[in-house]
């Protein structure tokens, strides 16, 4: 595999792992409960990204996956891929996401980056695309949702960072954070005068 593909997949896999990692250590309620006024929730982000991976890789490049029928179990246009029903098993949702990501990675590995594809739900005049475009699009989509997951998780229990063992935060000390947030609050108040 060439360096460009390796870089793309490395960053895509890091973002995927960050989304799944945000579920670690949470009870069922917290993993599923809304974290924003629009209902964004951690397990729903995994479910949504699963559907994105299936559409943008398996369907767009006509590379069937055993998981494609999963797309028929909900109406994404009604936001049903953004939350998990009480009867949906969390472990299975995460396992499916991992399988689908592995399938997507095999598509990226097997096809050239300029391989043509057709996104089924895009307007006719721009439905034609390339593998490179889709990988970049999924990098953006996955990182966007990883950021949402990070903020939601921090709001639930204070856990922050982009991956296990490496938060990329300047300090773990609560007192440091209290002072830091206080400085930001003070600057915001001063600027608003």
C-alpha cells in the first residue's frame, strides 16, 4: 500500500477508535442518553458512522458487505441512525462498526485512489466521485463526530482527550483546570463590557 493510502487510513482509524473509546466505562444509560438539545448521543454516533461507512464505501464502490442489510433496519432520513433503540445490543453495534470499518479499509487497500464510484443518494449531476474523495469525506465526518463525542463525554463525567493514554491536554490537575477556566471566563466577561 502506498504512503498516501497509509496516511489516510491511519488518521481515519484513529478517529474511528476515538469515537468507540468514548463509550468505554459507561453504563448503558449514559452511552445512549442525549448529550445535546438535538439528541446527539455516544452510541448513536457509532450507529450513524456505521451507516456512513456502508453507504460511502460498500455501496458507492459496489463492494457488498454482509452488513449492508443493516441499512434497511432504520430510516436515516428520519435520523433513526443517530440513536440506538433499547433492543439494540451495544456490543453488537460496536462490533458491527468495527467489521464495517475493516471492510471499508479493504476497499481502500484494494482500489486505486482514483477509482470511480457513485454515491447513491447524491444528486445525479454530482453523484460520480472517486475513492480519494470518499476517504477524505469520511475523515471529515468521523473526526467531526469524534469531536462531538469528546465534548459529550466530558459533559457527562469529565473524561476528555482524543485517545486512551494520550489526552493531549496540558494538565490532569483539577485545580489547574479550575484556574484556567476562570481566566477564560474573566476574559470573556471583560471583552463583553
